[in-house]
C-alpha cells in the first residue's frame, strides 16, 4: 500500500509543480528510415516513458538535417505520434514519424532527433538519399529481408539459437556493399524484441 501511494505521488509531482521533472532521461530508439517519394525520407523512432508517466514526452517531434554533420539547418515536417501499451509498471511506448523533404538525389545527409524536456537528442546519424528515378549511371544494390521473428522454443529447435541476430550480423558485414535495405515486414514483436 505504501509503495502504491509513493509511486502515485511520484507520478503527480510534475503536474503539481508545473515543470518537467525527470526521474530518468529518455532516449530515442528503434530509429528507422523509409522512402517518402522521390525527394523525401520518413524518419521514425520509439520512446518508452518512465514509470507512471503516460503523457507524450515529445509533443512536437523534430528532426534537424543537412549535408554537413556540423550544421544541421533544415527542419523536418511533423507527420504523427501514436502510443501503444499503456502499462502502469512499464510506462507507454510512443512512436514518432516525421518527414525530411526536398532532398537532393544521391547525396549524403546527416540528421538528429531533437530532444526536449526529459528526452535526450539522438546522436547524429546519416544516410544517402535515393538516386534520381531512371538514373542508370551506376547500379543500385538492394538487400531485402523480413520477418526474422523465428526465435523462441520452436525457432531455436529448428533454426539454431538467435537466428535473427545471425541474419543481422550477416547483413552488417555487407553494409559497405549495399545502397538500400528493404525490410518487408514484422520489424518488432510483442515480446519486446526488435530488429533495429
């Protein structure tokens, strides 16, 4: 009973005091990119809130980007936020999606998810934008994979332990040879395992 009252009070402190009170700093994870038309890229990520905190930690998600890692001057366009799995012990899973627009073709871009309040900024990451449609000046090398959720008792028995880790390790050895990875489904699973 005392534990429940203590936890309830901890959850009320930020709303009573009117300021952001961070028990822990939250970090973006499960960062992923997707094509968004000829000149755009969608950036998605996940944040799990802390205990008893069900509010959206990023009410205005922003990604800054540019062609220089030291000067990120372009700003993303907000698409959506959604929550999943409201659990009093675990917090809430929040998913974010923004779009980087007006990208030049086949150009290295650097980007960073901007932190706010109790959320840390991501490290500066990078990607190369898609070539112009129809550009045949060089081949585009694509690797495709999907539904690697084959672990577990039956998966381990039939495929050996940690098959999706084995597959990811194999893909990582080919990073320098691949321009584009196409993942065609089942990226995350209800047992908290994700392919990132």
